[in-house]
């Protein structure tokens, strides 16, 4: 079966996010001062061939831990659905 994974990788809350801070400051400049606390991360979509959804989730978890995120500086969350 083929599955689609949607993965969000974000900087840990305890760490500085220079891109997010720059965007937060720019919100004031464009007339949106009520927007605050912007954090910038990345979104990854991939497809997995696996026998079951559970196996696909295990493969995505492994990919996140080994390649897609730096666990010292980032957290991740994902969902897996049939493609």
C-alpha cells in the first residue's frame, strides 16, 4: 500500500528563532501589530510504500529521527494517511 506523510519540523520553543523574530517584527511594519510569536519551520510531504499504516508510521518516524530533523534543536510531528 502507498501512504502519504505530512511532517512539520519546528525549532524547539526554548531556542531562538531569528527568522520568526524578523517576521514578527515585520508584522508591526505592515500594520498587523496583533500578530506575535511567529515561529518558522518547514513542512515535508513524502510517500511511503508499506504493508500497513503502522509500518509506514515507523518508517516516517525513523526518517524524522535520522534525517529530517535535528532533535537537539527541533521537534517534529507527522500524520500518515493512505495515498
